[in-house]
């Protein structure tokens, strides 16, 4: 499963985001370091279900009237403070928790009501743009320290006659999610000495930040948009490539209200409808959330998750089925599974993603929408429904 990590300074709303997005109970508090041990749970990205192109909706548990929710892992870690890579705050133990993450959501308090350590201060008095930069820096320096720690092994390997720097660095960096291709591309972009023994800290740091950008891309979540000065949101938009204004607290309120049957709302909707009995206070709270949603096209949580997966990680959703005309599995479930795969994936990649045995026994594939056989190297597209034919 793809893994998305919530990172950022303390008190920014990471656990509130997590609570809303996973519908699980974790501690939230208006002080730094509420979270110490990481929380790991399942959230979803949202896409159009292929059943929208059929007469009836599929009825899958993860499909609400054609809105398809595809599971991803969500990780909520302790807050990060400047100097964390050197052990400040709760240190770099939780930077290590980010090792397996495919993408990072940097949750920023856009209201400027918490300082760089996450302590409450007067609203607007802290510049949230600083929180965008330092999280990137801390992650870069953390990765640089991993490279530094392991450099001796690269130097040792370099004495061997068949030494290959790409191979040695790939060995060292697979642990943080770097592929051979990432390393090759990073080395192509950098100037560095031939001999690893001649590498200086600056070379290792340049390598680390290049690899960090490739393996841990970042979406900035401009949280607390409900109480943020508009100029902060504007400046944040300019400070990074991908910035999503959000109200984690608003989403949490809506999810709870939806569960109680008070509102009709599906995560990622731009608006909601009040359908149950509410007190005046509740109505006022809900209307405040509605105002923020109207400004930003929703609460922003689903948007942040979706853009991380579909935009930054460039994933597509593909639906394997056994019956190509009914789009069902062996038990008659319509569109039973949704798989996230990198764009450019082929039917064979899908087969291996379903099960390595299916991949090994792959014969051919059928595009169930068109009802025609497709080549092994055919590039799959978002929303493809595919029957894999295998010899077992
Ligand atoms: N106004 C507003 N407050 C929010 C929002 N999201 C979270 N908060 C509040 O911000 C405070 C911190 O929230 P947490 O979710 O505990 O923050 P955290 O980033 O997990 O903090 P640490 O675990 O200490 O790193 C709490 O008082 C939340 O209620 C939001 O969208 N709007
Ligand atoms: Mg927390």
C-alpha cells in the first residue's frame, strides 16, 4: 500500500488531520508534542469509480454513489522542530519513521498562531512560510546524515576493482525508497569527485537533497485556513509548488456529523447538506465550516491526499476483474478491487501487483471496457478495468 506521512512542526494539526482522515481516535491538543509515538492507519484517495459508466453503481464498500475511495496508509508522527536532525525536540527517531513514506504532507499552521516550536502565540505573529522551508531542510539534513554515516562502506567498496558508484549508492539508499533510476538521475545532475574518498560534506548534502526530492516529495497543507489571515494563505501558495489550504478541524466536524446522520457529506465533497436535527450552536459551527469550504472548494483534506497520490506520485487506479463483461470477481462482486500503480504501468505490472503467482503465470490481458485483448506492454490508464488471463 502507498504510504503517506503527515509531518510538520508541533501543534499544526497533524493528528487532527489523521483523526479525520482515518476516522480513528488519537490525541489532539493545543500544545507541542501531543503525539509522541507514531499513529499508523488507513485513509483513502478519491477517484471516479468506473461503475459511473454502467447503468448501476457497483455497491462496493469503498464506493459511494460512484465516488471511489482507494486505501492508502497514513502515518502521523511527532512534531518536527528546527534542529531535529541533530536530536532537538524529540530528535531524529521520528525522522526515521518517515523512511518508508512515499510522499509527505507538511502540515503548516497557516494562522500563524504557533511559533516554530509549536507553542501558542498571538495569531498572525509567526510567519508560516518559515515552516515550509525548515521541514524540507530538516529532511535534507537527516538524509545527509544517513549518507554520511554510511559513507565509509562506499569508500571501502571503492577499493574493489569492479566498484560501481551507482550500485554502491543504490545499495545505501534503497532503505529510504530510492531506486537505481533515482540514483542514476541524481548523479547525472550533480558534480562530484570520481573517488568517493575525495567527497566532501557538500557533495553528500547535495546528493541527499536531490534524493530527498525524488523519494519524499512534499505537499504543503496550509491548515487552520478557517482562522488564517488571507495574506498568509496567499504567501504560502507562492512558497511551494503544491499548497492545499485546509481545515482539518472542519473535516473532523463534518465526519462526526455525517456519522451521527446529521449531515450528508462524503469526504472530498465541496459542500454538505444538513439532514438531521441540529442545535443552534451546531448549525452555526457547520455554517462556519461551509464558509471555509466555499472559499477553497472543500475542507482540503481529500484534495491534499489526492494531489499527493495522483499528481506528485503520478499514480493511476486500475481495477482487475475476472469476468470482463460483468466486471466481477469469482464471487460476483462488481469492481471488487482498486489498485494504485505508477503511470506507465502495463497489464503485466498489474498482474504482479495482484499476486506474484498471477504475474508469473501471465498469459494475456483484456480491456473490459472495450472487450479486446491488449498487448503486454500496453500502458494502462486511470479507470481501466482489466481481466488478467493466467495459466493458473
Ligand atoms: N482553528 C483550527 N484549529 C485546528 C485545526 N486543525 C487542528 N487544530 C487545532 O490545533 C491544535 C493542535 O492539533 P493537533 O492535531 O494535536 O496537532 P499536531 O500537529 O498533531 O501536534 P503534535 O502532536 O503536538 O505535533 C488542536 O488544538 C487542534 O484542535 C483547524 O483546521 N482549524
Ligand atoms: Mg499530533
